[in-house]
C-alpha cells in the first residue's frame, strides 16, 4: 500500500488546477487512484430522481476527488514562500 503526505482530517491547500488556492479538510483518501476528497473543494452536481426523501427530485452537490500531487498541508503552505505576504 502506498503512503501519502496527507491523511484524513488534515487541513490542506490546493496548489494546482482549477481549484488552486482553496483549502479544506481531507474527508477521505482514495489510495487506489491517488486522489483525495476535500471538504468544499471540487464540488460536482449529482441529479437525483424523485424519491420519498426528495419528492420533486433534486440536484445535490458533493465533493469530487483531487489528485494528491495537487495538495499541500496547510502548515507547510503557511511556512513556505508560496503564501503571499500580507500587504497593509
């Protein structure tokens, strides 16, 4: 089994891709695909048909997966040069 630099419940920042700059907590790590689900990042829409829970049907949003290489721990990100200096 592979070992990754992030694990569940870590605070991470997305450093590459369309979600660059967003941060959140890792919900789960998908080891087989080298991907992770991050809270509030990479949301996808899922169309649900009518059911007892949703009598009208609905469009549900949930987190998609992001490749592990595009994630960095928040603590490492804050300590690195990547963090833009605060301008007064």
